[in-house]
C-alpha cells in the first residue's frame, strides 16, 4: 500500500489550523497567526500592479532574483548594517524566509550533521532539519526573561555540530539578543567551526532601548553566516512570500544550489515592488516601528486588564503571556477556553518546542499583535472578563 514517507511521518497538522477553525466558529478576535489584518502600503501595491502590467515581468525571474531586488537587498544591508554584500554571488531571493531557511539547511548541512536550534522556535526549523536527514539539538530559553543558560548552550556543541539557527528578534519570546549574548554564540561557533543561519525577519521591529545587531557584523562572523530575511513582516505583505538570503559567496553558493531545485525562481512582479519598498527612506522604517510600538502598548494593556503576566517584548509583534494566575491547565486547554469563552484566540507554544523541553512553555501562550488598533482595543475589553472568572 502507498503511504507517506518516513521523513514526514512525525510532522502532523499544525495547531494553527485547529485554532483558526475554532476562532471562526466562536467569532473570536484572532491573535493566533502572525498575519497582519491590515493591508500592504498602497504605493508598494501600486508598484506590484505596475510591474504586472508592464509586460515584461510575468515570466520566470532569474533564479537568484531580479537584478533590481538583489541590488536593493545589498544596498539595504549596507545602509543599515554597513555590510558589503556581493550583489551577484552573495544574495539569493527565495519564496519567503521559510524557503530561504530550508535552502540554507539543504545547501549547507550534510546528513547526520547536528544543527543547534534555540527554542521556543519558528516551527519550520525542526522539520527542515529532519527533511535534510540532519539532527536537531535544542537549547531552551528560560522564562520569565527568555535567556539561555550558557552551560546548556556550550554543551550543545559537539564534534558533529555543523550549523546553528539563530533568530533575533526572536519569535515567539520577543527577545532581541544583546551584544554579549551574540558574542558568546559567535565565540562558540568560531571555536567549533559552525555555520550560523541567522533568521532576521523582524530586523526592523525592535523597540528602544533594544537594538538589533546582526550576528554577521560581529568580528570573524561574516564568513560563517548566512542571513535570512523577508518582505513579509516589514511591508505587511506576508502573502507575497518574497524572502532572501545573503552572506559570503562561498556559503550562498550552497544555498543557491538547493534553491534552484526547490522553486528555481520566485514571483517576478512582487520582486520589483519589494525592490522599490526596500529603497524607501528611513522615515518608512521609523513609522513602521512607531506603529508597532503603539500596538505593543495596546496589547500589553489588554494583558494587564486580564491579569496576565508577560515579558515585555523587545522586538517582533509577539508576546508570550503567563496565564498561570488565571487558569489551571495546559496551554492548549487555555487556548480553547480563551477562544470559546472569552472570544480571543492565541497560540499554545507546544509546536515551538521539542518534546523534551515542551514543559518549559507550560503556563504560556503566544499572542500576535500585528492587528488593527481597534481590534486590540476590543481584545482589552474581552480579556478583562478573565478577572471576573
Ligand atoms: C522567525 C520567523 N522566521 C521566518 C518566518 C517566515 O517568513 P516568510 O513568511 O517570509 O516565509 C516567520 C513567519 O512568521 C518567522 O516568525
């Protein structure tokens, strides 16, 4: 009898499907998935429409991305981080950061190698590692401040470690790793000759005094780092799935080799629009961060009204809330209760953990605040009902 392959046998269905269905059924305000409920800025959409109508962008794009988008990615890295990227051999455009991370793992990690993952993690990392026939080694962040234990991190490095996936600003904890934390990770990667896959999709979603420091900018790190980012969060265009990977040509070559046989090339008109968007002046980036600073404030006051504790996010549009003061049960039970009885949907963090460490997330759920200010105001009214329970 035909069956699924063993490599996908453990994957199951994502919890997002269940929560989205439940949220719809109970008409809940959905703070589950990290998907803005507002639109991409109209000038950026206009560039997409113009590109689609121009008559030259509706066929396959070059495999590594259009020249204009690769140029814009390189200029952006130079403008914000003083990085000097080769626009021809140092960057590849992918179908979102999700494909970029997968292509990086397939292109830079051999079967049997170990890949260190900091958890709670973005849920595609571990399946990607498994599909590459490599071995995930998970190092947990510890609440309430979501910091890693230096000895636990050090112990994760072995003779088989090939890569480390680093996500900063971090989904779902909202941490932005400090220079001191990054230096420690860098030191271990240099000592053990490990490649870093740096997932920086929230690079512009950082709230002062936190500061985003790309690990590629640390001494001796550029040569061993591929940096992954995406237009999805920065331009509120998650549906376009335009991402990219950049780094030294010797590493990007491996990523591009995998990418050419995963998607070959990605949506052509969107690349023109993202090239325009990346070149927007600093005022766009400042306004984007300020918009989310307001949303963060609304989200935190909603959590306060419900008596939920939290670590104030330093970056991203997520917050992990501690519900242990108002509910006795697992994160999934609390999520179902909150969705059905209170009318607010969130995400239980089980899918962000290995089985071994899932207990660390017990008592927490994740809320996404990439939603309209009006909706976040309504969330406050609904969460207040938790206090009366
Ligand atoms: C940490 C992290 N990495 C990658 C992604 C995926 O980005 P994209 O939509 O560009 O594939 C997400 C999306 O939520 C994310 O949170």
